C-alpha cells in the first residue's frame, strides 16, 4: 500500500478538501499511473451531493483520468513504464457475463467496479482521479495517442466516449440530421464528434450565449430552447437527438422534433424522474433510448478517432483548490467546456 494525496468530499454535500488515501500495491496485472490531469464530470457533482442515492464517503471523485505509467506488474503485456494512458468510469468488471464476453463491459451484469464511489473485489472502497496516483488492472486502461495532449485527452475518458458510443450506435453520419441538447462537457464533445462523423449538427441550448463557440466546434445550426418558436420551426426535423442535459427535461417537446422513425437518445442522468405522454412516441414510430459510457475497446477506438481528426476537449485547467468553485460554475451551466484539474497542485 502507498499513501498518496487526494481531494475528497468528507461527507455528502460537503466541500472537497485535501486529504490522503491508500493505493493498493501493484499486482501482477496492474499498472501504477502517475495521474497528470483529471476532468470534472457533472456525475462527480451528482454523486458528491448524493443526488443518485446513498454514496460512499470520504469520496475522491474523478473518472476522466490521464497520466503516465510509472510501474508495471510482472504479468503486464499491454503497457510499459513511460506510456501515456487513460482510465474512465470503471476499473474492473466480472469478465464472465454475456456482456463482458461481448466486450460491452459497461453493461456488466454484476455491475462492474466504478472508478470511485464503488467497492472493489475485496470490498474496499474505490477512489478516483482527483489524486496523484492510481493502481489499475492493465485491461481497464487505454492508450492515449501521441497526437493528443494529456489535459485535452482527459475529458474524452467520459465525456468523449459517452457521446461517441451512441452517435456510432445510432449511425450519425453523412445525410443524417443530428441535434445535441445541452452544450456542456458532454454536449460540446457530442458536437465535435457528430461533425467529424459527417452529420449535419444542430445545437439545442438554453440560450444563444454559446452560439459562436458551437459553430466553431462544428455545429451547422444553433437554436435557443428558451425561444418557443424553436420547437415550432424544428418540428419533425431530426433523425437523431442526443440529450446531454443534467436536469429533467420535457422529453415530449424534444420528441416532437424527430422525423418518423427518429430516435431521442438520452445520456443525461438527472436526479429526479421525468414523466412522458406516450403518445409522443406512438405517432411517428419514435424511439426513446439511453446509453451509458462505452466499452474499453470502444474507448480506445474513440481516442484514436479524436487523434485522427485532431481534436481533444475544450478545457479550462484549474488548481485543485479551485474544485469547489468549479462545481458551482458547472451547476450554473458556466463551463467552457470541461474543467480539468492539474493534479500536480494536489
Ligand atoms: P454539464 O457540463 O453540466 O452539461 C450539461 C448541460 O446541460 C449544461 O451545460 C446546459 O447546457 C444543459 N442544462 C443544464 N441544466 C439544464 C436545464 N435545467 N434545462 C436545460 N438544459 C440544461 O454536464 P456533463 O458533465 O456534460 O453531464 C451531463 C449529464 O450527463 C449529467 O447528468 C451527467 O451525470 C450525465 N452523464 C451520463 C453519462 C452516461 O454514461 N450516460 C456519462 C457521463 C455523464 P446549455 O447551457 O447549452 O443549455
Ligand atoms: Zn463522467
């Protein structure tokens, strides 16, 4: 075991503060990663505030992790000391269920092991990326391509894969009209990726405040959802709508923007349930679906895709003592477009 510095919430809703945590000894198939950057995902905030239910404290959030391998166990074959690697939302899975066998570990029937706010196979709590070091099984790390800087790559480990996976699954590409709802951490990556896949991209944001940025990131059109005319003007327009909104939405209104046979895929994880009049699905044979992050193999594919297309995330690098202030800004939709912690300041 090694004691390392970290930032943790000592209790639900409490501000995060500097502390120390224990990392396990490097096992046969483990790598020790010196974390360089960790992104702040809205999911960190939901969990620190226990918005999704009871959580484990102290909590060290962080599942957008980019760093360098500094030690490799004797059985490690994929990585060597000095390699640039990333870790996302899970650090293990059962490896035996039908989904693990298909390479869809994010849907592991045993639930997998979350990078933080989870319990590992020994029943010990897991601690995430707001820390200087992490020990992880090599099979749950991915390689960060040389063309991507570690700070701009970190958010791809959650925001990138969570938008890439459904955009690929629902065939965003040339000839498809795709709308992205919410231009935050996930949303801005959704815009970049959908554009790179060749789709015609529309941003549906609460206001036009971030319109110039959205168009620069690759959107073809940008509408404010606080303008009632938006829902009249765009009725029946889209093949695919990807909602990244962290709060409950009027899904019926968004379903009205789909073409017949269109799909509204929700990746946002609001803390309260939503209600829906099912007639908004029946007329037009529409689909309302969800999607959760992506597999290890697909995360690697997404990183390579982003490197090939020459983009990472749009980031604001912060010191660890700015985490609590950054949380407030995320809650106020005032993030452009991902806060990334420089973990050398922990
Ligand atoms: P974020 O950076 O805060 O972005 C969310 C965006 O949603 C905001 O920037 C804002 O965009 C819009 N929004 C916020 N409140 C709204 C409201 N009341 N009504 C309408 N729009 C609103 O958050 P994020 O990190 O991208 O995460 C987004 C959600 O996805 C969170 O709930 C997170 O937990 C979840 N998530 C899910 C997965 C998954 O696997 N499914 C993975 C990661 C995260 P505008 O200002 O443009 O309107
Ligand atoms: Zn996340």
